[in-house]
């Protein structure tokens, strides 16, 4: 066990993968000599060579497309898109190639790969370095979408993703890259895909969240001594329906927190699932505390991100309902 | 007739594949009109260039093709049943009718599953080529696409990457003159093969109506790729003798066409080449045509008898392990 931040944990996972298996290849912009703009791949190119940790030309569609072709030809690529905000030119590759190859070839061709990308705001990145686009990916059959909220899960989920057998969109909450610290095993271990984690037990209200909002929620719950059951989803596609339903059945009161815009965000799907499968357990309305339906602003990002005031307002509102 | 020579056998095989493709093309289009087939993108006019390219490839080479590559597949040895079953979307289709007709796949013959969005196969081909180079294999990648694809971001991305990483890939532009209704003159201001220069790869033009010329140009490109000398863009010019697809009416946008059996028909051009070299005579040509016709009729009727796939297969194979959502949804549907 070593204390690491999320950047170090991810680096440790990739170091492990590269050392273990020669077919593991990293590709992305500035990931080699520069070690990545967030230093997640620091030192890996000098250790494993330029042909395994590839500094790519500035072309997202090429990075993703090339990684798919590698995966189809026996390599195990981990591709990085520098900011999730820049992924859109590669969406054709992601949606029409990566996600559909297994299905359309009757299982003859599969795409075992990981596409890593930092997402979310709170780093003064403005419109184009702050987006939370998880819904775009979670709406696509054939993809699997994960997002860790701490160093332990980051490494464990990345190791699991590489053995998953299907393409995984690996969303890294960049706000937590260095602020989130914790004990991480030095060797190999797994955090299973598709399993949420009940990170704090309580009986009065369920708070369902993921990624960058997890530490925020935990701090608030602790500060206000709320008897909350807090769920860190960890995987957004497929959602852990059992974890969601069991917390709802336990508390009957639900607040969903994410920083992506409210309309058709993950909260919408979670609310619908609860309404369909556990409406009899509900003791109040399901409330969402999310980013607004506006672009992510530069100057006033603290107003965009769900904060203590808004989360507490929702928690108090459901807890005092009825 | 001369003794059996290696070239004679090769040329007869090439010609036979072209005739087979043309015969199949006609059969499918007719069947579509009769409501026996849902849709098709005819290949008519592109037989010579595809077969010429295929002649330069080994089975272990990887093909990243598009939805108009039937002659190439047939020449490569893909059984005609594989093509017909895919078009019918029946139970013997590997993908169980999930894809619309013309979207073939054959792992056995290293022919990558075909997509609709044009040129999205090209970045994949560079990734595959990178892998082969990294694994120190001698095999190469052939990526095919139409003239319209040369306008896309994926074309640019792929050729640029192939240049930067000196990849063992041959880009074969099947320039049939049309992207649905847009003529190539309105697609791009320059000849497509000249774009290679911008990416630091080799560019070459082939007469796509002449399978020997296309073979020679592609073979040279394949040789360079195998020797580690990098990528080539081959533009093979031909004619789209049919419509874009069976849903398309070309009389709306074009007045001239190459008629079947006319001097520019690549099958006619090929017959001339084979006759000049005294590899075939009229009788043999007739023989090949009638044999092929019989084969197509026979296989078509056989495949038509195969039952449709079980509806449940439409929702299988999305993931290695299906999701709980899909299980639940399928239970509701079936």
C-alpha cells in the first residue's frame, strides 16, 4: 500500500499493465515526452519506448480510430483524449465503429480497449475544458462507461477495464486528479465494473452520486451530520440497479447529485428507474442537484457546480417532506 | 491455346471472379425489384479494379473495405453464399441479419466488417497497420473507399497518420465518378491520387477499368508496404455503371452512362486482354459465363430457402456479457 493521488494511481495502473503485457499500447496527445497535460502518463514513454507510449498527431478521430484498429489486430490499446470536450470529432468512431463492431460482425470482431479522458469542471477551464458529457456515451449500446471518485477505484477500475473484453469509456474527474488521496495497493487488484459502492451508510436519505461530486457530497454529509446513505455509482453504463433500489428501499428519500446538465443527465435515468421499480418505497419526490442547462462558464464556475447550499436545500426538502 | 502458365491461371481466375460478381450483381438487383431482397449497392463497373487489387493481396493481409467490394471478396475466395446470406439477412448470415445488405464481414478471409459511414474504416486501417508493424509481421493492410470519402476528416486523419508512422497500408480509392449524385469534379478540385503528397506518402493513379494496370500499381504499393517503405494512395478510376443503390434514381442527376457490354465495360476490357494474350477464346468465355450463371441461380435459390434468424438474435451480441437492461427490454419485446 502506498498513499497516492488519482494521477499517481492511474499511472501505477498503466505502468503495471505495460510491464506485464507487450501488447498494451498507450496513445494520445502529449502523453509521451510531456507525460500528458495532467502528468498521468509521466515517465512511461522513457520506460517503455516511443512505439508503446505514442505521442499522437493532434487528431482525435485518428487517435480513437487507430486505437480501434489496434484492438482489432491483437493489441490492447489505452487511448487518451486530452479533454473530454475535444472528443466530439471522434464520436463517429466511438458510436459507429467502437460500439458496434461486436454486434455487427456476429462476434467475429471485438474491440477490447480503454478510452481515457478527463472530464468535469472546477479547474477554471471555461467552456472547453470543463464539460461532463457522460450522457452522450451512456446513451450508446455497446459502450461501457466508468468513472472513479478516488485513487483506489481509479487503479482498480482501469485494471478491470483492460480485461473487460469490450470498449470502456473511462472518465476521469480532473478536479480530483490531485486533490483526492488514499491508500492504493502496489500490485494488481480489481474494482468490478457494474458495481456501485455504498460509501457511507445511513437511513434517512439516499444520495446517489459519482465522480467529482463524491468528495463534495461526503464533506457536506459529514459537516451537517446527515444520516445519509451515499452511493458512489462508479459505473454509469450499465448502472448498478441493485445498489440503487436497495438504498431507495432503505430510506425512501432520494437526492441525485451530478455536475452534468440536468436535462437527460444520469439523474433522469436513475429517477425513471426508481419510479418504475420502487415507487412504493418512495416517501417523497426524487430531487436532482445538477449543473444547469447552460454551457460551463469560466468566471463563475462555483455557481455552476452543485454546492453545499443547493445540495443541503434538496436534502432538507426531501427529509422534511410529508 | 498456350500451355497452362501461372499468369494464364491467374488471369482466368480474375476474369471468372469479375463475371461472377457481375452475374450476382444483376441477380440481386433483379431480385430487389421483385421484392426478394431489401436493398443493394451494385458494384457494376468496379469489377476490374477490385479484382486487380485483390490479385496483389495475400489471404493473411487485412482488408478494411466498404459496401461496394463484392468482386474483391469473391476473388479473395469468400464463398458466394456468404454474400447472398448477408444480403438476405437469413439464419446462415454470420451477423444474423443485423446489418442491411452490402455490409459484409468475413473474418476467415480477413475482410473487416463493413460500416455505412464512409471513410470511418480508414483510421481503423492505420491502427491495424500499426499493430502489424509493431508485431513485426510481414502482412499489410488494404483500405478501400470511394471518391466521396476523399472529402472526409477520416480520410485526412488516416493518410496523415499513415505518413507520420510510415505504416504498411495501401489506400485504394475506387473512384467511380460519383458520390450518390455528386460528380467527382464537384467533390474535389484536384485528382485524388495527388493528395498523397500532402501526407508524405506515395500517390499513384491506375486505370481501374484495366485489371492488369490496377494489379501492377497496387502490387507495387503492396511491395513497398511489405518492405517497410510506407503507405501508398492508389486512385483507380472506373465508372459506376449502376445507381448508388437500389433506392437511387440516377436519371435525376446524370445523362451519360457506360452501358453494359460497351467498350468501356471493364468486363469487355478484360475479355480483350485475355484474348490478346490468347488465354481464352470466345467458347471459353461463353463457358465461364454460363457456368457462373448456373452457379448464381443455384446458390441464390439455396440461400433463399434458409429460414430467417430467430428474432432474439437481433438483441444478442451487443456485449460479451449482456446487460441487465437489455435482458429486461428483450423480455418485454419477445
